C-alpha cells in the first residue's frame, strides 16, 4: 500500500516540484530530522488471559474469505467504474492455496493479481503472531520494486471498498525495507502516532519515533503513512516473525522482536467529520505483486499493551 498516496499526489503536481516541497512539508510536520535512530525494546509484555487460537488450521482456507481486485493491477488506482474488479475468485484460480514449505503447511499467496484473504473472526484486544517469508515470484507493475504485502487489522466494510481491492483497515506493512510501517487503508480510517522527518525516505518522509511529534495518519494526505522506526526484517528467503498487539484503538507493531511502531486513536471518520474509535475487526492478508508464504498464525487475548522503551540512541 506504500505507493497509493505517492501515485495520487504525483497526479496533481510535477514530480520534481513535489519531491522538493514534500521534504519541506515533512520538516514542517515532523520537525528537523533526528540525529540518530532510536534503539527500542519492549517492556511490560502482557501475559495472555485466555487460550491461544490458531487462525490457520494448516489444512484449508475455509475460515478465510478471498477477494481479487482488477485483472490488470496497473489500473487499481484509476477509479474506473467501467472496469470492475474480479471479486470472489473460483476455487481453481491459483491465487491462494495451502502448500507445504520447509517441512510444514503454509498459506501461499501468488501475488500476481492484487487482492486479499480476510479471516472470518471479529477480533479485539489480542496479541497476534505470524511468520512470513518471501517467495521468488514478482509481478508487474511491482516487479522492479521491493516485494510488498501487508497484515491489515481492524478490517471492516465491504470487499473491495478500497480501490476495488481491499477493505478499510489499519495496516502493518510487510515490504522489504519497510516492514512494520503504519498505513491508514481507506479514506475513512485514521490513526495517530509520533514521528520525525527523514529526508532519506520517499514521500511523505516521516518515520516513527518515540517522543516525536504527533500526527494523524490520513490517506491521500502528507501524513498518509509513517515508516517503521528501523528495518528489522531478515534477508529474503528467511522466515520473519511479526507480533501485533492490539488493545481497543491502540496497537503496537513488532518485527522479529523489535518494536517498530505504535498507533493510537485508531478511528473511522464519518461524512460530518466525527470520529468513532475503531476497536475491533478482522485481519486481512494482502496479495500485492510478490509471492508470499504465511504460517503459524495465532491470536491470544490480552488486557494490556507492552510499552516501547528507548534504551539508547545509536550513532548511525
């Protein structure tokens, strides 16, 4: 989802002018760039208050609802009502499957056609853990870009409501170099976090930082996403572990044991601008141009969130 706002904004201003002004805009929003990355750890990790539940049974996708966007993903952001999305795929579409890999079962997502798998459970107040790794497949129009996918949570609304392809959600981005980034998926979803400006990033040049300036993430605006505090992903071909802690309208993103983002005040926005806390929903695994494997997906109930603590600032 990282390219959504960049594509939209590029349509309203020349690329060179936007690139220059967006950095100035990021400085105005997030302040001067921080002088070093923070070293963050989790503290007060909550104990589960109930049984762990597997969301993937290792045999089938019976509890998952598939959806496919457009046959040509390149038209995803054009809003062409004359070109409807595919919708619910047939059993033999070849886009999603349960396959054996590395000695055990996993959900296989081909990635060629963009879409999602949405789990049927309505979740709240939980710790979710899963493992993922990249496969070799890369597909246009993202075949020359970093592999991309996503764990979307507090999913609600209609299938294909966002760009004909996804449902409104908050996103735990899964993308090489940016895993853990927070993205508001859909124009009616909001979430607040703390940031610093970082000109080394593509627009909107904002990175999560403990103690940084507070921003409200709004899709299609200069605060549409916030990059992870650091890149904690393992090399392609290795399994990565994601931990998502959610309590009400507050969430913490953790990649391979490293906390990389925190979002609070997750909400939906009504037509009159009123804000309603978003405290529950389904999870959604994306298909977005890269072959991806998912396994060991489980949730357990919690009553508190871990704290993200800064222990030192590196010299990098």
